[in-house]
C-alpha cells in the first residue's frame, strides 16, 4: 500500500461499496474530505479487495457476517462524524 495509508481509508472503501451514493456526498459524509482524496483511497481499497481470494463456507453465514460488519461500520462512521461535528 502507498505511503499515507490510514485505517480510515479502508473504511472509506467499504463505505463506497456499501452505500450507493455519489462520491461527492460520501466524501462529505466522512468529514468534509476532498472528493478526489476520497476517490483515490476508496478506489485503491476496492481494487485491493477485489483481488482477495474468496472462500464461502455458507452463504447464510456470509450474509449474516456482512450484515453485522456493515451495521458496525455504519455506527462507527456515524459516531465519528457526530463527534467531529461536536468539536471533540
């Protein structure tokens, strides 16, 4: 991965995959980030994720884990944005 990579960039990529919205709106939702910055990092991680090998043991387990993970990710992003809005 390139220099400057942070864990939040992975979350941007996952958010991009989860939420069907414009990059402009997504960039604003993660904390007033420039659209090009959001695009760079989210696409980099989406591309990296696409090269991961996939082994599905059970589609039910996969969908359950995906739902739990996406819910937790959404809550973390909302709390992070809320904390940023409150100046913390």
